[in-house]
C-alpha cells in the first residue's frame, strides 16, 4: 500500500482479473477505517458469504439477482446501492446475470 494520503484505483482493470465462472473477491484497499473490494458472482453461482462484523455497502456495477437480508428479499440490478448492517445475515441468490459489485466495509464496531 502507498504512503500517500490518497490513491486512485482502476476498477475496470480489477474487474478483468475476476472474470470467469467462479465466485471471487479481490480486496484493493485496506486501511484502519475502511476496506474495499470487487466481488464477482457468475450467473447461476451460489453466494457463500456469511454475516460480517462491519457495516457494508455494495454498489452493483453489473448483473441481476435477488438479495436476502434477514427475512427480507429484494431484486437488485446494476446501479443499485445496497446497505447491510453489521452482523446481519445476507446473501445474493437467483443470480440471473454475472454480477460484479464494489464492496465497502466500515471499520469494525467495538
């Protein structure tokens, strides 16, 4: 990681490293207050993630699926921004089109 007070990331270049037919996650930023990554879910795949100890924001870059958070389900598409509270059980399912998401994790809440 750079010692600079700011960085620029090429999301298209990161996305290209994740293309394929398997679920993949690539973290590209990890600082004490925030981590960021790109998450790729191919059409028809299973999202095997579990709940996290941090608040989380997803920005859907491409794809279509349904998301379940707790007992609630919603359809999600490119352009949606999703917030999931820390420790909430959640997952994507019925992934109709390859999904790529920007993922932002807040610092762990103590």
